[in-house]
């Protein structure tokens, strides 16, 4: 009988194991034979077996085999057999034969490292001791050959994650080269105005669906204007377009809109969603990125000037490495562009600094791969991608590029310092640093001089007062507790009244202070004793402190004399003695002296103080001006990246030389892997992504552009072209557009033209019943997708209604560096309802985005997000009903309506419709509005009832679907 | 529908005050039933699977199985209260006070400044019938010991506040994921449609800020609604607890009158555009908002409570009145069916120095309000299905810092839960002898999340949302339900 294949495999396996065992056994006998007789060996073996069965196996079974068994093999580890134990897990061997005491298993069960096992709780001490003992014996496992594990470091850790791609993976649509599809032939050829229409109509005809009729001119103008500029059309623009009967009337509109600076503000914002743009680090400390706005302005400008997209890609990844224009010293624009990599969320107070850095590289891999390639490469950080042919090695090959790129000027401090790059040459910046150093030295000198005057004054004060601590304490108690009159107490005891006042202030109960508990609890009979204790302690501490200070002074004098760097002036460590510290140092403390305590200084001292202070102020005003900076990256120390097994940096695996995803490299016609022999590889990455042969880059971008017009992409998951993303509804059209995109020189504006001048774009958002039922989700585009305004469009359009929108371009409204107090209002983003700039220019504190933006589905600015999920919820309706911002818009607008003396009520209603809904009102809408206004002012009559009624009407129209939906 | 027919309908819809058009009348007139609209188009598959409707993604949904708790009140102690000074007594620290830590110190926040072992300055005493030990910092909470399920073996990964807060609320310390409350209302909807389902009272702006009650990639509908923030005083919040909730300018009559007109315009707009569920959804959103505006403010009127109740929460004492107000408001919201409520004692517990002074003051501010909340919930029969959670973002080290403080310790710290189906008078898990590492029944934050969802009747592995090509969940790829704590 022929064994079944499975069984056969099992036999072979057993044979191998036996073979290995015999070999190991021989080895063992040979080695140990020299030291022990066979008999001794047998006894020893029996003892060890007993020890194992009684003390070790039960512990393993109880605590480990739940996960580490042949079936589950969590972390690749099986602890039910000797083979499994000796083989170790994914992270390598757990047993070290040469140095058993260094075996990983002991660290892990000892809870010494990051990995702690068992996860549910540390083993009992005696269990740990037993296992340690057993491991020291050489981990004898009865029934199996007592063998050495494969214990060379690296051998198992080097187990590669690389695997062959399946045919299916290789053939996945997104990795195939671009095709150059022909425009399909259709029956209704007359509908085809642009090649796009051929692709759309052919699918519709295949399903017997008719495309919707063309949209009306008002609708089309509003649609196009919001699409390209994020703003409503003005009344003049509406009038002009309605009056223009020429066949290229709409083409002229498109050109006008593309030439408007408002275009870059709208499409720049679309890109900023993808670039997860914000003006602070978010996560833990939310430090400001003080120069982030330069990147934002760069993006807006790039769209406005139709920077070829391939160049846009290159600049954002490696702009600092591209040759400067006009061969000036640095590529200013290119440096700013790398803000794309620099502006991500960062947990800068994370204390595991290596992990923090790798989280940043991860974030950079993530945003780069999603934004440009539509790939979720970061999913492969801990294991090969579960759905796409992206290997862990691919991931770390890309991580290596960012690990060789500098994002921090100094990651080591408690709060790591983010890197800002000077926008001047290195020489110029070094000169600045020199100047700053010299200046800081001067400042320190002045500060020191002031400090010395103050210290001297304090010392003088103490010279007479130090012995009177106890007296002051007792006197203060008489004041705060027994309500004695402070003036008479100080007179009677001959105490300084000001110092007594401070002692009272300091000692009076209210705050909990451990170091004053004894004093607080003392009963009157014991007062003196306790006060003397405080006095004694104070004396002792003061003597020590003066000694420290004088020693430093001596050293300082010497270093000044020898022109050496002086050590910093010592500061008293408050935790050492809080009583002493509080009495002596903080401003207003009983014996403290500050610049404001004029009575403590002699006239000369006061004069000197004032002079020094003046000098210091002058000096500070002369601080050298910092050169212009940018939030940007540059090449750092070059890293030889390894795969981190399970994403754990403690656990290095095979080498991951800098490279790009194998599946794309190996696709026929795909862009080849360039040589990366020096540098970070960022420039090579940039060029590789921007290579026309890269099948993903052009597809991903034309899909984003398409989505910006139709509300949905041809691929409806714009940041994920992988298996878990959606398939293209019109793959040929996608390729056609990508091809034309490259052919146009990667011109985004030419794509807008091509799309907007098609019949597909100009369809009505209404279609017949048959089209709805055949394709409810409108995947085949039988009609235009009606869409809700984004929050930026909504707010900007509201501000445009009453003419209060400030159209200043660029710059920043954010000021300051670092972060703010934990619950300071400044932690909030600036309130959009109190500003008049376009929304794109409002600074975004990542941790606390403006609540208006949150409310209307802005997203969270933490990962590349090419598509917002727009919602319709009650809390949004509350904004329309109750926001002062909305009422202010309508009140202002009504005032201007009323100011027009030539207008009548009917024309005012029409004007409101034009301004708010951007179209002519229907006659029934006019009469409806007039009825409402009359009725409102009748019902709620008041002094301003007419304006109030009009304002109500305008607000209602703004709140209505006429405003917030674009047909 | 012919154009002529439509036109007639539109004609009939001209606003005439004597004949306001009800939605039903309009639907009849236009010959369209609500059910004929395609409602599903805009809903994600997940939402459909959960039984949400387009108009109301927050409609209550059945849990995966019979829940123990229907709602959660999370009392968050921002800064990191010390476990070994509150709920986890350590004899060894008394014995070895001043001696060095007997093993290598794990990664701390401030590596430079560690002292020797430091005993707790507070005594522990048994509380209730169970005798569960609680330190003198919490005498009032100690009276409720029989309701407390203290977890002494919490483990997190963040040694800095930001990472630790984010992990406590979202499960991960470095990536932005939906917060616990967002997952809860995503899974369960909420019971009172006139109030938000997830409310964060006076939340902290720092250490993750709004991400700690945000919905991240879940639809914005599931984000928490903030009631002011920790930097504001109660008096600054009371009058407008939820942004845009109230209108001081117009009377309800005026607003209703205007809303009828908005809806009139919207109906006309909708009649000209068929088959678009989002238009109807927005019309409904306005109606819901109007009801919310009328009914929600009452929930925030803490002043309406009896003096006895207010005093129970310490509203009569300046020390306790802020957190007391938060706790009492939380009870009012819980009573009204809000699913997930966070109260925050913001950023006070971070005693790197002066542990005694700081913790004494902090505990005074919250002890009475918390005990008041537990007692009040119990007497109203609400505690049995309300899960109360008390937690900081981590605990503090058994070794001193800066002379008289303690550093951050995420390796083994205590939280407690009460009500909502947990065992009372019970301590779960343990730390090592000095209280540094959790060693017994370790409860990682993922396990804590899995357990909290379990109590709400949700299987943490099934509560997923597809985003960016992956099915995400609160517990990432981990999480084990601690069944031992379930009553």
C-alpha cells in the first residue's frame, strides 16, 4: 500500500529527526565520555530526567504550552518538545549551549528585558530557580537527545521573510504597466465630446443605461467653481457665463478658474489631506512646527503654477538634493518641499528613543507609500503584508532610507528636538551659530553679574538673620494662629517686619507640606524645641551651601583668569531640603532676595543692578537674527538597516539594503531598482516613484484628480490600490488618463481641462429612474454625483456671502515655538469663527484641531487621507441653528441688501438666492420667501423686525440644502 | 415623474403660513414613501452589518451577547496616581525603605534622578466587609471597598504621558486610532438620541488632546463631544456645555418658525432631486437637532439636584466642587442613557517631587466626589449596569525621584472598576514585592479594553472597522478578557 503523501512526509520528518538525534548523541557521548563513565552518565541522566519531569515539564505545561505548542507555535516557538525548545522561535534560539546562563529564556522569564513571559504573570521564584538550574545543566530533556541547540547567533534570526510571489500576485492589476487603451466605440457617438466620454458611455451602453442630460448652466458654473477654487461663483461671474452663448463659454470659465490663485488654495488643500498636514507634532507634547506653513504655501503655489507632478513628487521626497535653480547656493524651494516628510505626527516625549525614531520612519514610509503609490507598505512592519505582496524586507528596505535621513536635530533629550533646516548655506548658518554662541556668552556674563549682586545681598541679610529662624517661626505662629498684631510682635521681638510678614505668609496653614507637618502638628508647649530643630537644620544646610557656592566662585575666578569655559553656577536641589529651599530661594520666600526687594540693596548695589539690567536688555535686543528656517529633512548618518523581527528593534534579522518594493521592481516594464551605494537613497526613491514607468504613481494621482471632480475615484480607495482596496470601475479609462497625464508632462491642470470639458463631467446630477435602479451607487457614472461642501468650502463660502472673506495669500497666523501649558487655551487651534482668512491658512494644532473642522468631517491630520467621510448629523445642524458665526454672516449680508436703495423686496430675495445658492430664484421661491418674511415680522414684531425677518430668511437659505449641496 | 407634475407639486409647496406642510403630507403629495429611497448607498458595510440606518448611525444596536454593563463612566486621573500609595500596599517598601532597588530599573521617564526605595507615607486600612486595603488618601472611597474591583496588575507601554494617555484611551501610543468611547458607540449606538452618545467632561488638552476622545478613522459621528475643557472653570462651561447647543439670541418659537421654513426650502429642493438619501438625512438631522436643543440642556442642569445630593458629591466645598460637578453631571448623563462618559481630574497627579503634598491635595479633590458617585449610582439602582472605571495613565515608581517624588511606572500599576458586572471587594493580579512590575494576572491595556468591551456585551475581536485595507479594532492584535473579574 502506498502511504498517503501526508504520512510520507511525516515518515521522512521522523527519519530526519532520528538521524540528527543519532548524530547529536554520538557527539554528546564523545564529548562527555572523556569526563564520566557510562555508568555515571546513566545515573546522572536518570536524575536529570526526574528533575525535568517533576520540576520543569509541569511548569512548561502549565504556563507555556498554551501558546507555544506545535499547533499554535506563537512566535514560532514550540515548548512541548525538545526539538522545539532547541530550535527556538522567530527571534532566534532561547537556549545558549555555550553559555547557558546567558540563555534568552532566562531573561524572558526573569522579566528582565522588554519581552516578559509568561505574559499573565511572572513565574514563582522557585520555578524560575528550577528552570535556571535546568538550563545550567544543559537543558536535558529526557527522551530526546540531550543536544546543543543551533546556538550560533544570527543563524536563526537570519531566517528570511523573503518569499516567492504567486502568479496571481504578479498579475494583480495595479502592478501591471500602463496600457494605452483605445477609446471604445459607442453607439451614441454624438455624446462623445472627449475621449473620457467614450470610456464612460461604453460601460453605460453595456448595461443599457442612458447618461443624464446636461446640467443647467448655473449648476455647471457652481459645480466648476467649487471644484476648482472651493468658492462660490460671484454674481458677475454667473451673469457673464449666462450671457455667453459662444460654444467655448465653459472652456473660458475653466481657464479663468485655473488661472485664479484660489485654485491652488483648493487643490493644495486636497493634497494637504494626503500629506496629513498640520502645524504641530500632535501625539504627546504637540509642539508647534513653526515653519510648517512654508510647506503649505509651497503646495499651494505648486498647484497654481502647475508644477509638473513628477517634479512635485521629487521635490517632496528629495527636494534638498535636487540642483538649485539659477545655480544659487541652496535649493530653497526643494528644502521646503521636504516638509512633506518632516511634518508628520511625532511622539517626541517617548523615552524609548530608538522606538520613537523608528515610529517616525514608519510614519514616513506610510505617508510616502500611500500618497504616491497607493500602497500600505507600513502593514509589513511586523510581518509580511497580509494581503499584498509586500514583504517585511521591502518595508525595512524603505525604512533604511528614512533611517538615513535626519528628522531630529537631537533625539536624546526628554523631549526630542525636531530638526529645522536653515534656508541659507551651511557657511552662513555656521557664522550665525558662532555669533549666537558669542552673544550667549555675553548674556550669561551679565546674568551672572546680576546674580552675584543678589547673592551678596542675600548673604548680607543672612549674616544678621540666620540665627533667628526659630524666633521668626514662633513669632509668625503667634500672628497667623493667635491673631497677634504683627507690628507689635516685630517691635517687641525686634524682628524685621517685612521678613516676619513673609514668614507668616509662608507658614500659615492651607497647603499640605510634608516638611512642615511636624511644625503644624506641634502643640504650644513644644514649640521652641521644634523650632530649634528647624533652626539647626537650616544652619547646617546653609553652611554647606555657602561652601558649595564659594568653591564655585573660586573656580569661576580661575577660569575667567585663564580664559577657560566656566562651569555653570550651582543651583540648590530643592528635593534635598524643601524647607531650606523655600525659605531661601523662591521669590517672596522669607529670606529670599530678588531684584524687586529694593530695601535689601545698598545704593551702589541698586545703581549697579539697574545698569547691569539695562545692559542686559540692550544685549538681548542685539541677539543675532536667526536665518530663515524650514521644517525639512536632510541626509543624516547612513544606516545599515536590518529587518526587525516582529517589528521589535531588539530583534534584528536579515540585512535589508535600501531598495524599493520587489513586486513593483519585478513587474515587467516596471522601473528598475537603481543602485544605492551612498547617501540615504532618498533621491533614488524620489526618481523611482516619479519615473513614468512606475505603474502606480500616475494612476494614483489621476485617480485623485478624478475624485476631486466626481466625488468618487475610479478606484474608490484613493490611498490603497492594494488587494483590500477597491478595483477600478473603469480600468481602461484610468490607464488612458494616466497615459495622457504623463504625455502632458504631468500637468495637473491639463487633466482638469480634459475632465471638465467632457460630457461626463457636465451631466446633470439627476437621472431617470432606470439609471438609479440599475446603478444605485453610480459606479458607472450615468449622472453626476451630488456632493456636500467640505468644511473649508462651507466656511469660505459663508464668509464670501457677507463679503468678509480675507483673500490674503500665504504666510502664517501661528506664532511662538514649542508647546503651551497642559490645559492652556493656547493648546487649542485658533477658532475659525473668529478669523476671516481662507480656511486653508488657519493653523492646525494637531492634537486639538478646530472643533468646527472636527464637526464637519475634516479628518484628523495623522495619516495620508485622500478621501473624507462626509456625514450628516444633528450636531452639525445645531451649528446652523445656533452659531453666532452664521448669524453674523446673515446680519451683515442683510444690512448690505437693505442699503441698496434701488432694490425692492423681490429683487432682494433674488439677490440673496444669487449670493447664497448661486442661481436665480424660481418665482415660487420668491413668493415663498416674501410670505415668510412678512409673516415673520408680523409674528415676532420688534424694532428691527424687518431686518430680523430678512436675516432669518437668509440664514434659512444658508442652512438649507441649496447652499451646502453642489449638484 | 413628469416635469409638469413636479412643477405642480412645487407650486403646492410654496410657503404659506396658514398651511405649513408636514413631511408626511409632502411625501403623500409627492407620491414617494420614505422607504422607497435608497438608504444604503452611503453606509459602509460595517455600519449596515451593525444595523445602523442612514438617518441615524447612533441608533441603539444589540450587543454581541447579553451585556453586564450598559454604559461606562471613566474617571480619569491625569498625571498618574501612585498605586503603591493608594490601592496596592507593599510591606517590603516599609522594610527596605532607603535601600536600593533590588533589580535593574526599567526605562523610566527621567533616567537621571532616581533615588532608593521609598515607603508610602500613607497607612493602608481594610475597607468594607471585604477588607480590601485602601490607603488613607481615599477614606471615602474606602467606604465603598465592597464595590471595588481593584486591578493591581495593569501594564502599559508608554513611560511618557502622551504615549500612556493615548494608549489608555485608544489602545496605541504612537498611531492615532479611535478612542474607547468611539468604539463603544460604534458598536452599540446610544440610548438617548437627544444627547451625544459619548461625552468627555472637561477633558485635558495635553498629551494627545482631542485624540483621546476622537474617532480617528471612524466616521465623525462617533467622536466624543467635549464639555468645555480642563482649562476652564465649571462656571465658564455651564451656560453652553455643548458647542452650538443653545441660542441666546432667539426664542424657541422663533427658531421653530425658522426651522419650518428651512425644511420647507429643503423639501422643495428635495422634490426636484429624486433618489438622494443624503438630502433626506440632512432634513432629519435638523429635526433631531431641534429636539436635542430642547431636551439636552436639562441634562446639564446640575444645579437642579437636591442640596443633599450636591453635598454628597462635595459641591459645597471649594476643594471638591469641580470634580464633584463632573461626577454628578456624569450620573445625570448616565441616567439619561449616554453610553460613554469621561470625567477628567486633569494633569494633577504627576508628582515627580513632593509626592506627599501633591497626592494629598489631589485625593482630597476627588475622594468625596467619587464615593458620592458610587453611592448615588447604587442607591438609584444604576451601579449594577454602569461600569465605573478609575484609572490614571500609569502608576509611579517605588523608588524616589527628586528626593520626595516618584517617576512614571507603566510596568505594574493599579486601576479599579466598580459596578457593571465586576466582582466587588476584589483585588485582581499583583505586582512584585516592591510594586514595580506586574507579575500575576497581568492586565495589559489591551486586556483592559477587551474586558471593558466584554462587559458591554461586545467581543473585542469582532468589533472591527475596515480602514486603509485593514480591519482595525480597539485591541489591535491582542487583548484577552479577564474573565476572573466578571461577577
